[in-house]
C-alpha cells in the first residue's frame, strides 16, 4: 500500500520519532496486559487496594498507548500493536502465571514500571532534536508513570 499519511517531519526525523513511538506503543501495551494479568490473579491481605490500583495502571497504560499510536499515525508511521510484535519487542519484564501474593505483585509492578520508564527516558533524549512534540508526549507519559511507580513502591515502604 502507498503511504496515505504524509509527515511534516523530514525522513530522518520521522524515522527517529517513529521508532521511538513504536517502541513506546509496544511497551505500554505489554504494561497494560501485565497489570490486567496481575489484577486477575492477585491474592493476599491487601487484595482490594492492589486490585483497584492495577485498574488505575491499566487505564493509564491504555490511554497512553492510544496517544502514542495516534502520534505515530499523525507523523505518517503505521503503529504495530499486534500480539506477536508486543511479545517480540517489549522491554517490560513480564509477569508470572497463576495466583500471586499481593506483595509479589507490587514488586513485579514496580520492576515493570521501572523498566518501561527507563526505556522511555532514553526515547526522551533521542527525540529531543528530531521531534520535540513527540519528546513532549514522552515527558508527559514518563511523569505519570513515575508517579505511579512511587505510589506502588510506597505500598511496601517502611520508614
């Protein structure tokens, strides 16, 4: 198929921003699936609060996935959120199968958020000159994910 959407970016800017957006779409889809898997399988004393916090994470990840994918489309890059692509390219750490203790779920979510945020921060740097609009989007996503990262950590923190 021809390219139905053209970009206002030059080809190199489009490539850099497009690759960064695609990687972000993949990571965020996987993060939403990890959180939903955890949501269905969490058990323990803090089940209810963890269960509800996982829903909040799923909504954030899904909303940001859509925003990143639509930004890719806006610059003429076709986003790929297929299961095989997510499985092959995600930088998230994944989640164990079966029932999981609430404290283990929290540890896993914290680690997965840190992995996704780390990759996102690399993309913030890579898009600084190529496409400040995409960089701004990544900064917004990172800010929210870092807030969630803190909130998840606080559930097990001791003073």
